[in-house]
C-alpha cells in the first residue's frame, strides 16, 4: 500500500488550465546500433514491459479516496499496457532542432490521463542526421528529480547489449478497500488540528527561508526570536531581496516554448578551477549572465538582482528507493544587475554559499510542513485558489526556477541506441515564473533544457545563445583576457 504524501498531492492539486505538473526529458539518440538501425515504438514498449518492475511509477495508477476525504493511493495497474502510453511522430524535412523543439513544446502542453499510470513517451522520427528523439514525461506527483533519474536508469544500459535483469517476483501493489480508505481518511481528519499545529511550530523558526517571505520587513527578526526562544542556535542569515518584475513574471498561458542546448563540461570545470566555487556556482553564474543579456536587450533589466528558486533533494544517501517527493527549494539572488563579469560571478558564488549554509541548518522541511497544513478535501481548493490569487496580485516569490542535476559521465543506451544528449524540461507556474532552466550533466556535456510560456518568452533559444556568450565571458576571465562584449 502506497499513499501519496501531502507534497505529492500538491502537484496534483496545482494542475489547472494553464499549468501541467509533469516533468519531462528529451533524449536525442543515434539508432545505428539498434536492430535494423531503427528504433521503433514497439521496441520501446517491450523494453518498458520487461523493466517496469524496476521502476514502480511506470506501472502504478492513482486510486482516489471516496468523497476526496484523504490523499489518493497508488496501485499497480491490472491492465498495464505500455503500448498505450507510447506514440510515434515523424518530423517533416528538414527535421531540424527548431521543429523538434516545437513538437516537444506541443507535447508538454498536454495533460496526462489520470485513469492510467502517469507517464507518456513520444518517439520522434525524422531528425536530421538519422537521429531519433525520445520525449518522456512523468507526473511530478509520482516522482521527484532523484526518482526520475532512477526511473531513467531502469530503462537504460551501459552498452548496446541489454543487461541481465532481476526477476519480477514482487506481489502486485493494491490500494485498500473503499471502506478502509474512508476510515483512514476520517482518522487523519480527526488528528489534523494537531498535525497543523505541529507543522506551524516547525515552520515559524524558518519563515524567512520561504521564497517571497524573506524580503518582508520583520520576518527575519521574528524567525530569529523564535529560534532563540526555542533554544536553537541562530541560523545563518539569508539574503533578503524581493523578486523584481520581468517580462516572464506575468500570468502564464497554456502554450509552451522549449529550447535545448549544450555546453562543454570541461569548460565549466575549467572555470570552476580558475574562479573557485562549484560546478553549480558556474551554472548559476552562466544563467545570471544569459538572463542579464536577454533582459537588457529588451530594456527590461531590473536595477536589482533576480531571485531564482533552486530545487534541492532531501533524500539521504542511499535513500533513492523511498517513495514520495522528497524535495525542497532554496531561493537565492541572481546577480543580473552587476555589469562586471568578475564581480557578478563573485556575487553569485557568495549568495549561493549563504543560502546553502542556511539550508543545511534548517533541513528545508518547510515545503513538507506547509503542504500538510490543511486536510485533503480543503487542500485541493486552497492550492488552486492560492495559484489564482498569485496570478491576480502578481505575486512573485521567485522570478524563475534554475535547477542543476548531475548525471553520468559515460554513454548510455536505450534499446541499443546511444543517447547523445538528454535535456530536462520542467514545470512553470504563475508562482514559480514563466521560465524554467534545468541543466543535466551527461557524458562530458552540460545539457540545457528551457521551458517557458510562449506568450511571455516566444523564443527561449535566445537564452541558449546567451549561455554560449556567458561561457566565453567566464573563460576569458580564467584566461586573463578581457571578455568579448556580447553581440548587440
């Protein structure tokens, strides 16, 4: 028996007309090693059928509790049929990357069917150079970033030859009976006031860590006072800045725009060695520069820094197999307002160090605590009302989400086809901003996936171009040469 957590359920509740809460990845593959040199939907379906027992989200469907009294449950779908989740699409000539991005954006706009396991795969044929693309999306209620990587690993191999698989000897997971679910829901409702009080008590000492609240006068002082009253050591301070208005911080529409690119990981590591910090610091600085150029080009560059939300996994080492979303988010200034590249990099590194030290002190549990404040029947309504209110009053806890996911530095294969690149494509909302940048390091590259509201950012490939400029700028700093002014 596996019940959704309050965080899992929040991703379900957040889905409205303009928001779809699935996360996805776009793999670009070389099918030369496949039988007959071709990757087909039938081959992928057979692969999923053989390996679904290695990744539970692939064959589990939602079971709703009667009257919505409690959070839903997962159970193994007795009618599981992978071929129903897989479609095959052909691109017209010339099969270029822009056409691919447009198809992926269209696919990313579509909701998942909640009557069956919450995933879909689109096999996209006709790419230039004989390549094939595989777009995979899974609902965020079923997986977080770590589980997504685990699920992906279940389908991939280290060589064109498939590996030997462990037997599927587990008993199918079944949801409780309706009567049992109702009983458990009533018990949860009875103890909910106590749970709410405890969650509030655990959250108040770290209120200033919640995106958007840190910039409110008095919140930081109140959090410090509560920490002192509880006898806890004072947590490191967090930067207190408000997210400024930008063109991508307006109400999000239904349509999406997608762009993918890649940067050499060796160059990123060279910059890290030359300027100090971590690979993630370099990624954040590259995004700061790219966004600065994009905003400045439009005359919309704010006087102060942007604020980025940075997802963080709460899973302990070796705990990837545990179910449920175990994720929080840090918010950090993104020094887009600093014109000097060396000073900008130093500011990004300093701010990231501050927010990471604060996060280590608090463990980032506020996401779990806030999501569990209300009983399940009220949480659905409250989540949607909160999202609509955020849109109406232009609430900006953050400007955008920037995520860096480390991946394997060796080639992987799907049905014998070598994976040339893997580009993550995430979620956008009115609260998190109309643009999301996620990077994934794989086989010597940093693969970048950007998703945006098409009404606000019609062509996010411009950001990819600016990331290339930003990399050149930082490499010039490491080499002791003045950076080349960006074009335009």
